[in-house]
């Protein structure tokens, strides 16, 4: 459980969303394995609380990244007509660099 928490935290810190998703999906099977072993020890409950906190923090990080991305996409949509006009101008005007 501690390793999953550490992996969640590391993926979130690197903003590695694919890896974060993999780690989040690995939580359920790990919790099921622990559940069949019987009552949880105090150490297992503490580890679970830590994982829950790390998962919540990672979810907040994902939500923030999604808001930033949405803002950037909205900016791109707002400037779309200008980019198209610039691209059309660049293709038709001699001497305009196409680099």
C-alpha cells in the first residue's frame, strides 16, 4: 500500500498523467487483496489514510492541470480565426518565411 502511495505521489509530481492513471487503477485490486486477509492492522489503516490523502492531492493536481489546459484551449479557440488568416496570408505572399 505504501508503494502505491509513493507511486501516486511521484506520478502526480511529474505530471505523468498516464502513470498516475495506472497507479490509481492499481488501488482497487490492492485494496481487495488486503480485504480478504481479514481485519486491518493499525499500520494498514494508517497506510490507507496516507494513500487516500495522496490520491486526493493527485486528484486536485489533475483538476488544476485540466483547468489550465481548458484555459489554453479556450485561448486557442478565440484566436483561431486570426491564425487561419495569418496562415492564408503566409501561403499567398511572396517573401514571407514558412519556417
